[in-house]
C-alpha cells in the first residue's frame, strides 16, 4: 500500500531542490497518521536528504550528533510550567543559565538573531535592519524561548531586575517580538516609579504586532497608562478600541465603571479622534497585513495547509475581513478531507 503513496509523491517532484524539500515536508504532515506512516515518513526523509547539498548534509549530521542541552532544559522547564510548578521550572532554568557561557553574542562584525516565523524576519528587515552581518541562530538552539521563559518565571517570582535582564536578552535575539516586549511592559508596570518605560515599550509592541491577541493587550496597556495620566476619555477610548480585537469581559466592565464614575459618553468616531490626536496607530501597518496574506498564499500554493492557515488566521484576527474568514473555512475543509482520505 505505502509503495503507491511513495510513487505518487515522487511524481510531484521537480528539478528545484528547495521546492522539493518544502513539498516533502508537507507530505510528512499529511501522512503522519497513515497506517503505514513509519515506512512512508522514513522514505520521505530519505528523499529530503537527497535534496540537501553536501554542505547541508554535513551540517545536519553535526547537529544531530551533538547533544542539545538548551532544548532539553527548555522542554523540561516547560513540563513544569504546564503543570503550574513554576518554582521547579525556575530552579531548572536558574541552574542551567548560570552555568552556561553566553552564546551567540554580537561582536564588531556580526549580529545574531532568530525569528519565530518568516513574517518576523520580514518585519525586522523592514523596520529595523542590520548594519552588521546578520547571523542566524540555528533552529535547534531556541535561545529566544529559553530567555523568554526564564524572564517570565523570574517576573512571576518577583525577581524583577533579573527578569528584565533575561527578557532584554530574548529581545536582543528577536527585536520584533511583541510577546517579549509586552512581558517587559508588565515588569515596568510593576517596578517603575513612573510609567514612561511602560508606555514606550507598549508603543514599540504596537509597531511590530501582527495578531489580534497582541493588539488587544497593547490597547489595554494604553488604556491603563492614560488612566494613570488622568486622561480618562483617552483611557476609555483605548479600552474600547481593544474590544475590536478581543471581546474581553473584564475590559467591558472596566469601561462601564469609568463611564459611570466620570460621566463619559463617547462614540467610536470620538474615540478614534482622541487616539489619533495622541498619534496612536489605529491600524496595523500595511506592510504587515500585505505580507501576512502573501505568506499565507505562498504556503497555500505549495499545499502546506497548516502553515497557510496559521498566517490566514493571524490576518483574520487583525482585519476581521469576511473574505479571509471564507478562505479559512475552505482550507479547513480541504485539510479535513485530506485527513479523512488518509484514514480510509
């Protein structure tokens, strides 16, 4: 049975090894639940190997044969985090990080970065750029995730100075991660005598954010900031605008409290006018939305449905466009049919 599957896969291979690799990786995802998945995936892996250059094969063998203490430590810590044992998770990361030399530090010639997905790399190149030679940290060395988890756990333990250092190291590695920036915002909300850093980092996050969840949190941050600044109308405006991206009941209740306590009544147009006056962006940069859709379409064209849906869902979370919603429904249906055919 599985020989026919392999023959069908081979028929779709062309002369471009990069496209062949992307296609073969997509087939692993499709056939991972097949009754002959072990044999099929083994053969697909062999074909992927043949698509690698000799240099890539050598690098792959080196990585596979090396121990990976960073990844192993992070996996162990994440297990304890998932089980709400933050104390043990922090002990594991504390011991590991304090015993390790600093890796992939920038020097006079090179900058070392890694990104969670292709969109973040595009955002970095567009909005920040690199004056030095950019070097990419290998995917099997998840330093960004390591320092983010460490910073989160330190913040939870109220070790705020150390948390700030850890998160800034994560941000050095990925300067456009709104997730990391928002974690830093939480620290500056807790430790600073003023909220200046909290405000500036929130505005940075707004520049790079590409998900509805992040945008909702950013506008809630701005609502908090302007409340502390005693600009209640603008605070209400920001809180209300956050509901565009996430219908949070606590935010709704906060808006009601403020409107009642300060006798405020604002329509959407007035809210946007107040925010515009303070130079608060009301829309995600067109560069981000255009590239979200471009990436989604490219992965769809290559039949990489999981990746395509990932970017389409992000795009819908910030645009709420019906055409994107219909596209997601269509791809979801295609994916279910693929899985059903494999089971049959």
